[in-house]
């Protein structure tokens, strides 16, 4: 498959100062990419940008994925700074271990709003710039999209939603030359996992992720897999690769259904028709 060279490309990353975000930033920089770091903590994002090389190669913006206006302003500013955006990585996400019976509705809403709605806002805000470069959109989902743990209804629903959303958006933007992919890693070391391991309920569910079905893989394996997926403009990245059958089984007939049910010309026309009656706040 064609290699999508990241050298000189502008890559925007949400949740940029987190465990995965910062590791992706370092590896992308080593590939020659220029980086727009988006994070709620602007001071931390600026420190990371300065550490990685300064504003000509890497710079930072405060961005809250819970606000579309915020994401749009950050994308506009980053595109103006770098002269465009080629790739967007929707990486921001949160979790907590909590059963429906005792979880506060506001906590459920927050997980869904950041993990699912926040991905949509990120990809929507970045699409005009990515489309002009015939670039690529990547959303960080999880194996939780396919393996649905108890005490995780909020998290699994959000990650399954991201997977489905990426499949839908891919069909919408294919004619623009834009690729769309979702990444589905299993457990790996992050500050979020540190919180899980500090939670007695989380330890009980997954045994501290020390082995068996729930063993952790290295963060480097995830970073390398995500970047390889971008370079291949993959539809789906599953990490580790041996989980691919589990991940692909739910969508076994999706490609057939898409081919039989949705003609490319009809999709393009439907998009145009929908834009004429677009809902306005």
C-alpha cells in the first residue's frame, strides 16, 4: 500500500500532554512532522512544545474538546501558524470505573462528551484543513469498542461510538481524498491506567493487568502502531495485532453492506442535500 510520508506534514493532536499524546508527539517529531499540540493545560503544552523544539516545529494551543467553538479556534490558529494541517489525531479521553447503579449522571455525561462528542468536534474542526491537503483523520478508540467490561458502560459506549462514527465519516469524506481511521489498543501504561490500578474495583476487574486476557502491552507498541496506521492511511489499527479477529468480527459484513447499500455518487449528493437544510443553533 502507498506510504503516506509524515516528513513536513502538520499533525494536530488533542490531549497532547497525556501519556499517549506526548509519546506520539515525540515519535512524530522524529519522523519530521510539525506538531500542533492541543490540550486543556496550556502551560504544560507550551512546556512540551519548548522541550520538543520551539514554535517553528512544534507549538501549543489551549483547546477544550467539550466546546466546538474552542476546537475551531484552535484549529484555525494552528493552521494559520503552520500554513495548514495535514493530519488530525483525536486523542483526548477519560475514564472511571463505576457501575450504573451508583454512577452520577453528570459523570456519565462527561465521559461521553469528551470521549465521543469531543472526537466528533475535533474531526469536524479539522476537516476543512485536512480536506485541502487530502490528508488523514485518526481517532483513538480502544479494544473496549468490542470487548464490553462491566462497570464501564460509559467508556465502552463512547469507544464503540468512536469506531462507528469513523466508519460513517470515512464514507462521507472519501470523495475529498481524506482517509479516516480508528485505533484500538488494549491496555497500556498511561496516567489513566495508573488511576485504574489505584482503584480497588479496577484491580478486581482486570487483576492489575498483569497477565492473561488483560495484560498490558508497551506504550511504544501502541505509538508505533498508531503511526504505522497513519502512514498506511489505515481504516482500523488493532494493537496488539493478534486481537484483530476479535475487533473485526462485529464488522464482518460492514464492507459488503456499504458496497451494496451506498453508492459513492449517492453519498456525495446526500451530503450536498443535507448541507442545504443544515440545522442552525
